[in-house]
């Protein structure tokens, strides 16, 4: 008989080690209606319909990947929302932020509605990026009303060949976003430099893999980060620097943070684990924007992760058909590769190797993205009141990455054959298992929901509002009467 006076939970988990940004705790936790309602000693837990023994496992906040491309609508032979979020679930990722360079681009309310319809297949929670481009400044507020979680601006070209906006359009876009407080993520590479250099390299007959790196030296990112930070400082916009690949970008990033700019940054496992030698061993498979760089950049990236200059880990999950990746002419190979399924095991291997502390990984994979995009404390932590988004991890489990086993449609990876240590065995989203015993839970297709409605960003802090385009075009100067002759 159930004691009706005792609080009741849907599920109680015993025996696990809960990981946080400050350390670990051996404790039980209780879940009701998709949220965590208690953490503590086993005997203090409420009665529950179901109990689970998680002995031997670490319970990590589900990873939040702020940078994925799911290719739907328009390019579903590469990926769709079902396969992409299945890969996330298998990788211990419970929330993703999905990019707007699809067909049609997520640049209007109508295109956003198409994306939301496609996302009905999601196994995990998601935020949608709206596009900030030259020709849709008048659509930004409608996209906000439609439910985007953030915006994306392509300062440099990548898949989809969306034109980079002028600096004038970026400034006006930032003015609008500053009023609403939503963060704008930036592909921070200067388009004109890259186009100039690629044209010259092609004219010289360079088609080898290293020509891609030569076309995009670190200065293209350094200039773009500095320029974006200046615009954000002027307007009060919140910005996020995507896929930081070089030591050079860290200087304008640090300087902007020191000046009080609300700027965050991410890097990806491929920049931490590969250098220019990968162009010889992997050829066109390693082509990605920005490129994997020379070895001397890696130490600086690792240090920036540890000291918080780089806030978070993301993947730039960018799947393609293998034949679109394997090309003798580097300019014809599509850029990017899957990453959302392998990030956690790759980074936990670095924890195992002593290069990262577990609490640092929790911060950069869950806490920091949740704070940057306005989801904390509902997401990004295992805490009372938070959504029960949990990765159940065997920290000693060894696994070999095989492209053929990935749940993405993009069955090609530069991490092929790597042995990792530390693997998510189960993944829970809002109290429901979406992956269990290393198998996708099929009936969770459609369980994912939009995080835009979980929690709003903090109050916006716009600057120089008297000089915005909206302000100066609405103002009507008063003419002074002419003095009599």
C-alpha cells in the first residue's frame, strides 16, 4: 500500500555519482513531471512508481550543442531532424541549436514554420536559429515572434553559399537584436579575404587539401571577431563566436570580454584533436570551415577552454553524403562532418587522459551554453527544479568510433577508428529515456520540444539607442526660420 502522506515521484534513481561544475556527489535523485524534485540520501527520496539502480555510472547534465546542421528542409539526403536528433540522443546530447542554412533559409516566418514542422520528428529538445542577412532585416522581429531561440550571421561563406551581409546590415541587425536580448551567433570569417585568396590559389592550380587552409589563414577570423565585437559593444547586442579555430582569435575575444561586451565563444573537438597533418592523412575528409589549423594553435585553445575565455564545446555537426566529401579537387569537397554523436566520448577521453577535469567538461558542455542562450537553470545542471536532462555515463567504458555505426546519415568521420574512454549508456530528456543501453528508444521520435519557450533571456541592455537606424529615420529635424535680410 502506498503512503498517501509521502511525496510521490515518477522515477527515483539510486546509486549514481552526480557531476556538476563544482565536483561530484554520490546521491539519489527523484523526478516528477519531467523535472528533478529531490536530490539527497536514498532514504530521503519520495516514493516512486519506478526506481533505477545507476551504480557505477556518473550522471552528467545532458550536453547542449549550440551548433548543429540538420539539413532539413532542402538537403535531406545529408540529414533530417529524425536522424540528426537520434545522433544527439546517442551522444548524450539533450538539447541542440540548429542552424538556418537550409533551403529555403530560415530567414522569414514562413521558412521558420517549415522548420518547426520538420522538427516534429525530434528526439531531443531544440532551439532554432533565425538568419540575419542583408535582405531580411525587416523580418527579424517576426522571426522572434515566431519562436527562434537565437540568430545566425554568416560573415564568411560556407555550405549553402548564403551571401555575407554588409557591415551596415549587421549593425542594424544588431540594433534590433539588442532590444530583444537574443544572442547572435557568428560564422566569424571575413568573406572578401577568403574569396580573394581562393581565386588566386585556383588560378595558381592549387587543388590539394592544404590549399583550403591557405585560403583561410587565421587573420580572416581575427578580423571578423574584432569587427563583430565592436558592433556588439556599440549596440549592446549579445553575440557568440562559433567554431574558434586559432590562437589569434583569442586576443580580440579576451579584449572584448574585458571591455564588458556580452560575447561568448565555442570551439570544437576537431580543432583540439587535429592539426595540419590531418590534410595529409585524411585528405578532403577533414575539410571544414574554418579549417583545422597548424599545430601551434592547439595549446592556446586548450588553455582558453580551461580559463573560460572559450566558454563552451560545440560540434558544428555538418553531415554530408560520403561521396560529397571524397574529392581529389579540394574546392569541390563539401565542408564539415558529423559530430553531435561523438563529442561527449571524445571529450571524456580527454578527462580520462587528465587534460580536462570532469567539472570543466560539465561547465563547457552544459552549464555555459545554457547560460549563454537563456536556458539556465532549467537546463544545463542536475539541480532541483531543472529539467531531468541526464546523460548516464560509464566513465571507463571503451568504444571505437565507426562511421558505419553513426546514427547520422553522414556516414563519414575524421574520427574513424579512434578509441575513446567514457561513453553515455543512457540519455534522458525531461524525465524520459530517449536512448537506453546504447540503443535509441524509437517511440521518442517527436518527444523533443522547442526550448525557446523554456526560459527567456535576461533583460536586454541596448546602447546608443538614439543613433539606431530606427531612431534616425523616424526623427524629423525642426527647421529654424531664416533670419530677416
